[in-house]
C-alpha cells in the first residue's frame, strides 16, 4: 500500500492463524469470541476498523515485538515477548514491500481467522471482517539486522 506522495509504501502482513479457537457466553444470542483475536488485543493490538493507509499507519506500535528478515528477504521471523510468534516463508511480497519495511522500520500486521489468503478479494474480506470486529492489527518494528 502506497504512502503519501513521495513516501515509501506501507509493508502490510496479513496473517491467518492455522487454528481457530472460539468460545461464547451462555446467554441467549451471545456471539462467539475469537480467543486468538482477544489474546492479541490484551497484548496491545487494536481492532482494525479501516484498511486505508491512514488507518493502518496509526495502529499501535509494539516495541517489544520485533520483525526480522533473512538476508534473502524470503524468510521472516516475528518475535513477541514470550518467544517466536511466526518463523517461516514470506511468500509473495508485492513490489515495494521490502523497501517499505526497511524505510519505515515497521510492518503493519493484521490478524484475522476469517480471511482467505488465497482469495483475490483480500481487501474486501479485510474490510468486511474489520466491520465485524474480527481483525486486529499492530505495527511491529524491524529488528536490527543480524544474519539469519
């Protein structure tokens, strides 16, 4: 996602947990609660209510989380205070993603269990999931470069 004119793009990382864990209150008409999303909210993430540049660049910055990229740029590790949150392939980052990450010094990470990553309408899905309160996000800083 491009920034303001002349600004580097915003590196966005959309993550979908490999498992979905929901619970609900026993009251009639109680809605299910996504336990992964609610845990991330407790850890400092915020509900994503919009997916425009201004919305995502205003997400909270979590200084105790860190993103580290391999020298090749293909592998990504996300560390949270309790250990490793993600360690794996970055897949197909769009053009400008790596430049945005390096120049801005952070990635905007969005997490939601109702997103289909292989779908072509990811932006529409994120928007709809955000309206339902099913997506959380935060800005995670890029760690100082080390060999990986």
